[in-house]
C-alpha cells in the first residue's frame, strides 16, 4: 500500500478508550460497565451522540434515556456497545469539502449495511456485534480516500484494503478487518457461512433497498456461492427490509443525516462463480 496512504491512516484519531473498554466488557477483560460509563461521560461529544442514538424510536424508549446508566438498563449492554461504536465512528470524520450530500449518502449506506449484517448474522448464528461493526466500516476506505482529495487518485488504492487497514489501526478484531477486505470478493465453494458472506450480501441488499451512493445505481450482484452458504432463498427479505429501513431512518434522524432515500424492496440477483 502506498506509503502516503499508510501515513494518512496512521494519523487517524484512535477510537475513544471508552468505546474500546465497552468492547472488552463481554469478553471479561477487566473493564466494568461502571468504568465504561464513567469514561464515556468524560467525552461530552460522544455522550451526546450516544444518547441521541439510544433515544431513537428504533430502540423503543424515545425520551427515556437520560444517561449512560439508563441506556444500559433500558436498551441493554450489547445495544449500548453497538451504539457507542456508531457514535464514535461518525464522530471521527467531517464531510470532505463540497461533499456534504455524498457524506449523507455514505452514512445512510453504511448504517443500512450494518443493520442488515446484524440481522443476517442473527439468523445464521454468527457473531452479531462483529457483523454490525464490519458492516458499519465496510466502506470506510471510501471515506478515507475521498477525504484525501485529488492526492488519492495517484495512490491506486482499493477501498476495501484501505478499510481493512483502518480497522487494524483501530485494533478491531482481525475477523472484522478480513470481512472488510473481502466484502466484494467472497470465497467460492461450500461450507458454513462466514462474516465475509454476511457483509457481502448485506451490502447488496442495502443497495437494493435504495441505500446507495446514487439513487440511479443498481444493486450489485450477489455471488452465488455466498448466497447458497447463507441459505439466501430461505431469508424473509420483506421482514429484513422493513427492519433495516426503520433502523436506518431512526438512526439517521438521531444523527442529523438528511434526505432519506425512497423505500424499495431488495431484489437480490446472484451471479454464478467464475470457473
């Protein structure tokens, strides 16, 4: 990878310590919920954004989450961890010059992929938190490259590889980085579904729902082997679509992301693997 690009990634702000501590809580790595809450409170911007997210209609308790302790009691620790990651990531970047419209489309798309990946992982017994985070960050490389301006054109970098490098810079699990790196090129063959499969399919379904970068673009084709591993024909796509639409709309409202895209239904198309 281009040295200038590696330098730019290395200069990204680390994720807040409170967020990383929350990621450790359920793995019994020493950080208590009380410790995490105290750390979050020390970051006013993170606290404010997290509470706005927790009070979104999607979680069913709008206006009732006044503090971090309320969030743990009312929406649960797992949801708090995902909301903290969402709040932290969305605070890391400002809109590139002249790209406010694109930035809104970016967050709509990545939130849709995150929620879709979470739902797919739940149905296939895969780690739901890792699926959500991988979905949230699957296109973060696009944002890094876009933020770099014209200089990025000379780097010849693949956004998926850049996104994986960002995930590693933030010390996220290697499985998350690997899913980001391969979300456009899932492996062929049979076997059990993987995190890569979940993000690949979630990306395509999010486009099919209308959460893309351009309202005129078509949903990318889904790799046939991936669709088979996920048993895609048994998925209740209307139910999934309704859940993701609601989650994204409520989350975007809480984040101040404007202009929701028209609602449609996902129409996945699979492509046969290349021999």
